[in-house]
């Protein structure tokens, strides 16, 4: 929850509903977009590699381990995250 006093002091470029929508989007697994059932795992693994590369390019220092159960469904989501 945001502190109302802090909200008045710092300009927020995002309206509050947009922040909650973005938070929900971040918390959902990413669909890798595979068409066939056989290609789901491979597409999800490739998508996970791309996401990890993007996170590292942006300076993220945390390890990202994809959830194996979600990979089989063709989705990418974090199984665990540990700070280095």
C-alpha cells in the first residue's frame, strides 16, 4: 500500500489503476506462443532464455529459475528467485 503523504510529495507518472494492472501482468506467467503441443516446452525454454537475457541486460542481479511445470504447458514463470 502506498503512503498517502509520500504520494503527495512525489509525482507519480502512472495512475494507480495502471500500476495495479501492470503488477498483475508481471505476476502472471508469460505464454510462449507455441502452436502445437509438442512445441510448447521448446518455445517456453527459448522464451525463458530471452527473458533472462533481457533481465541481465537491464542490470538484474537475481537468479531466475523457470518453473518446470509451467514450461511443459508452454508458459514461463519463476520457480524460485535468490539474490546473489
